């Protein structure tokens, strides 16, 4: 009899506990729903609407230009911003290398940009026209000493190939712009094939055998030309053959650098520095400056 009473008592206790637990869960769920509604209402209040912008790192593009390109409007919810879309819009502006859009609660948008300028162009499209007398003149022929043949490499009858697109790059080979016509005062780097050209990204050279070497050469050459303040005097930098690097000046003078040596006095930076005082001297158009050996520098007129 006592056993039956105990069972009945336990069932009643469990039923009571289950009822209380159900009430507790309902209360917790109610509180959570209330909190969620309250949070939503708070987030929809004007406190979290975009009110101000903080623009950092820009010297070329104006604040208003950057804000407009972001498509972010004052008064919209700071939580509904599509920061990735805003960054993509700003990346389309001239000379923007990278950008980061972030929120600063309750109502500020921070836009940090990195701007840089083009120091060279690389053809990335297709050749659309050329000036020259024959296909033979397009060959990279060399003299008996291994230097480029001046009559085939950019002097009085140099072939000038035009491309439909050029990538403007900084000295780190990062793409700053994609244009149809390069600036007159910025050199064109030829002899490199690139792939997957995208603004804000680094050049991807498709030459498997020499991709790393050519990338390093681009950085070394552009950095030194800027350092020596003679980059505006260079019309073309040719890296077709890394053993026979040459440049063409704005006077159509060919400068043969040979290869980039590993020792001081034989590397490309030293040879470019050696070129600066030579360019300070007046000269006629055309000719060849031989800088492959800085111990035996020669200059001859175009034949």
C-alpha cells in the first residue's frame, strides 16, 4: 500500500516539475523574443544611421570623390552597409592601389585608401598596329658581340607596336590603372607576357622560366630609375632577353645593359646610376650607349 502511494506521489511530483519547467522555458523564450525585438528597434533608430565619414590616406582623390564612389549614403543603417561593394567602387578611382571600408559605431564610416602613381606601363591587350618595313625587323637580332642590333631595336627605323590596352603599374609592379593610351612621359615595359590583369593586384607574369627574375628586374629597374630621377627620359624597357636587357631613351638612343650581374658594379642598379651622368650630356637623336661593362663604356652614333 505504501509502495503504491509512493509511486503516485512521484508521478505527481514529476508532473508538477514538468509543468514548472514548461512555464520557465516559455518565460525564457518570451524574454529572448522581447530582447530581440528591442535590439531590432534600437538598431533601426537614428543612432545607428551613417552620419560621418573618416577618409584616410588620400592625396590624389578628394574626400567627396571617394565617398561618392563608395555609394554609401548618409542616413542609411550602418549595419546594412555592403563594405565589399563599397571597396570595389572606390577601387575604380584613379591611382587607388588598395582600400578598406569599416564601421565605427554608432554612426561613422572609416575609409582607408592607399594611393600610388604609375611609373611604367605594360602591354596587356593585343597589338593593333605597327610601323616597320618587314617582319624581319621584328626579330630580336643581335650584333656579333651579343648586343642588340641598333638597326632592329628602336633607333631611326625602330618598330613601334601599338597595343589596345596597357596596365599602369607602380614600382612594385602593382596594377594602378588600365588605359588605352599610355602617358608620354612614362616608359613602356616590353618583353613580358602577363595574365589575369586586375587593378589593385600585382602583375602575374606568364613566362614560367623567367617569371620570378623578370618580376625582380621590374622592381629593381623602376626603383632605381625613380631614385636617379631619370625615369621620364626612358621610352622603353625591354626584358625579352634577361641576358641582354636594353632601354630606349626619349632621344631614340639605345642603351644596352647586358644582364643583371650579382656583384656590385655589375648589377642593374649600378648600371642605371652610371647612366645618369651620361644623360646629363647633350646628344643627338639615335646612337647606342654600351653599358654592359661599366669598365668599358662606349657610345656610338647610329649607322
